[in-house]
C-alpha cells in the first residue's frame, strides 16, 4: 500500500507592520484654548506672547508676523486660526481681538528685504519688529510650527499652534487681516493683478498677469517663478527656489 507524500508545511504569511503616523486633526468647531498660556502664567511667566506668520508663500507684498498678548480674565469667543475663517469672518473679528489683547503688533519684512535677505532672515526680521512693537518684554513666546524664527531662548514651538493655542490664533488673525488690507490698498495702484482677491499669492490669474505685464514694484523678484517670465530676473536666492520644488531645504513657517 503506497503512502501519500506528506504535505509541505504552509509558509508563514508575512505580517506587514503598518507605520502609524500621528496627525493632529483640527476643525473649525474646535476652539483653541488657553491651556499653554495658563500653564506658563502659573509658572510665573507674566508676559506670554503668541506669534504667527503670514505671506511667506506669496509672490508679492510683505511677509508679516503677528504678535499678541492676551489677558487672563477676559475671553473673546469664536477666535480660530485665520486659515479656518473666511475673509469676512476675519474682518469681523479683527477689532474685537485687537481690543481684547493687552498688547498686539504686526511686523513686516518688505518684498525688497525678502529678496535681499532670503525668506528665513526676512521672517526673523518681521518677528523681531512685531515683538518690539508690543512695548513689552516677553517672558515666553509661543510660536506656530516647528521652527523657532524668534530666538532668544524663551520660545516654545507648537505644531498646529495656530489652531490649538489661543494667543497664536489671535496673532494669526491680526497678521492676516493687516496684510490683506495692505494688499487691497496696493490693488488700485496695480490694476489687472487682482491683489484685492489673491493678496499676492499664486493663482492662475496672477500668473497670467505676470506673463502679460511682468512684475510690479511689490513683487519678490528673486523668486524662481521670475525665471520663466519673458523679462524676469533669474532667482539669486536658492532658499526661495526650495519653496517651489527646488533642492534646497529650509524650515517653513506657516
């Protein structure tokens, strides 16, 4: 009687290990809190400043940094990261936030300074001007993101801080509205570029205007997009090219 050959052992299935990536999910319904500020106040830090940047990715206009110092005993509701609010909502919130703050300021780096210094140095300059404009000496500074563009040894970086931390959210709205108003004011001097709509940021109509009429006096002329214009200027600052797919890495703000 013939015996059947034994079946080969089943190969063990390879188990795939899934890489878990933690993401901070924020929504418009979730209000930023004062938890970080309260912790610092309880530790004896009297002047806690929230800082945020706007305009880093724009083709035209200034790079702006907002700074806000909030009171302990009063609260303005419905404050959110400026990116989560519509332009109308931000404008409606502006005076309420400005009147609520113990101190606030917005510092700017001009388009010329962005070209001459590079974006990292320009952002540090705008932040320095914002904090100097407060008229107060900060005990601690809360920064949106993972790059310390303030320095001084008294900063704390908070990823998604503009959505989670109330003083940073307030600073983001103040900076965004201030810069938007500046760009709307510039629009009448440069018809056809739609600065009142795009605020200097990239969009198809902005690109068409550049191709048709070239850069204005408020465009950042060393950026990589200028290389493709008929009368453009080749970018001289490689760090700016990195923001548009270049090979040079640079810490980002917003």
